[in-house]
């Protein structure tokens, strides 16, 4: 049961990250190619009503990125995983997403 919960947490985290990464494309191809690391941001519920799910997703994603980095990273670049708490609030979630796109890129 615990293994299934971890797999679910990793899956949820990756789906959320894929959505964030997909929405951040365009305009920075040369800058991204020259970067020393790949920054991936996560907008998670780490406090509030559904913090249990967000915390599990963060832990699963961190474990995954640690394993990827230990294996050499992606395209010989390490992954930097930035997580922010949206406090289980829709307005805060929008603010966090904006911050991840504009500041923590």
C-alpha cells in the first residue's frame, strides 16, 4: 500500500510539473541551453486543508529528482527543484504560479 501511495504521489507531482513546464515555453531557448542546471518549480499544497496530499507529492518529486541527479542529471545538467506552498488556496496558487514563472525560473 505504501509503495502505491508513493507512486501516486510521484505521478501527481510529475503531472503538475509537466503542466507548469508546458506553460513556460518560448523565448528563452538560448539562455536555457547555456544554463548550468535545470530549474523545475512546483506549486504544492504544503499547508491548509489538503496538506497531506501536497506534502506527499513534494516528497515523491524530491526523491525522484535526487535519483535523477545522482545518475548524472538530464543532458549532463543537475535539476534544481523549487517548491512553493500555495496554502491550499486558489488565489495563493495563482500567485505562486506567477512567482514560479517570473521570479524562480
